[in-house]
C-alpha cells in the first residue's frame, strides 16, 4: 500500500500534468480561431475565381485543357495516381492522425500505382516505420498553414501532373465540422470535373461571345493553378482546425480524468492521514496509561484501566 508521502507526490504530479493539458487546450483554441479568421479573409477571392471558371466553361463549347477530365481520353489507359496526405506534426490529438492514415492506406490498396506526398511529421514517421514508400523530398509542415505554403505545394504537384508522371492527383484531409469531430475526406484535385463548376441557373448575359487573349485555353490554364492552390489552402486550414479541435477534446478529456484521479488520490490520502492520526492518538493514550501504572505501582495504590 502506498504511503502518504507517495500519494502526496503523485497528487502533485497529476496537478502539474493538468496544468499542461489546460495550457495546451488554450493554445489550440487560439490557433484554431486565428486560422479560421485568416481563411475567411481569402474565401471571397476563391469564390470569385470559381465563378469566373464557371463562366468561362459556359462560354466555351469544348475545352481542350488537360486540367479537366475527359472520359474518352482517360478510359484507354491505366492511371497513375498521386495522393496528397495531410497529417499533423505531433500526436496528442485523439484519433485525428489515425483516421487519415487508415483512409490513405485504404486508398493505396485500391490504387497500387500511387505516389504518396505527405504533409506533417507524424505521417512521415508512420510510413518510415512501416517501410512504405513516399516522396522523401516533399517536406512540408502543418504548423501554420499559409497561402505561401499552398502555392509551393501546388507548384510541385503541377510539375508531376504537367509532365505526365501522374494522371490523377487526390487529396486526403480532415474536414472541419465545428464542435463535432472532423471527418476524413478524399477529393480529386486534378483533373477537375466540369460538372463541379456548372451552376443550376445562369444569366443570359453569360452566354454572349467573349474574347480571350491570347486564347481561351491559355487563359483557363492560367486560372486553374490558382484555383487548385486555393483548394489546397482550404484543405490545409480545415485539417489544421480539425487537428486543434481534436487536441482540445483530447486535452479536455485528459483534464477531466486528472480531476477524477485527484479526487480519488485525495480520498486515499485523507484515509491514510486519518489512520495515522488515530494510531498516534492510540499510542499517546497507551503511553499515558503506562505512566499512570508506573506511578500507581510506585505509590502502592491500585490502578484501574477505566480511570
């Protein structure tokens, strides 16, 4: 059985751990609010960009851009896939990392010819330990998602796609759902689907003839990379916010467990302390009685225990 000093030392350790989990909860909360605020500032730009692409596709009866899917062209060959996987740089975030890793492994089982691009140190360490191949020269972090990082990621992926090394690029990320746990999603980055840009209703003015300089394909090929960059940035922010939300939930659960453990330890400590005090009182009483016996026997008087 643990002594009072051992339990007291353990109580101090649990209290220190709870201070750390509370601090991590607050830090994750601040990071999440800051990331969502930065992302909301870019939403109008990328919404307008999506609208312009939709208008261009409405004006062009046929698009030859290789950034858009063509079922007739893609049906005749076996595709080589690329996957952009977004993980965290560290753990302590519940099942956040495990969910996206399982989703990625399922995707790779369905598509054996897959090149893996990993964002986040947790994912890189996982695939290194499991001896699964991934692009070692692709090294990005999810510490603080920014448009600058999204632009660099998009540029590298486009190099693989434009050169024909990859026929399709997908992204696996965790969608942010507010207070609820995030959901792992798989989306196709390239090629784009024209149906995603079709709107339910279009104004008649959008069908008028428009001039594109130098030509429509060049203009479209110049806009699409910006759209892909914005999509990647949105996935980075959503994954980052989901990570912080998962970490907040994990730290809250850890704090609640620490409170419960502290209550249990304090009860044990009080019981041991009470038993120690009781034993000391018994020893003092026994000593007093022993002294009375000695005095009584020395004087020759009779001594009774109930005196």
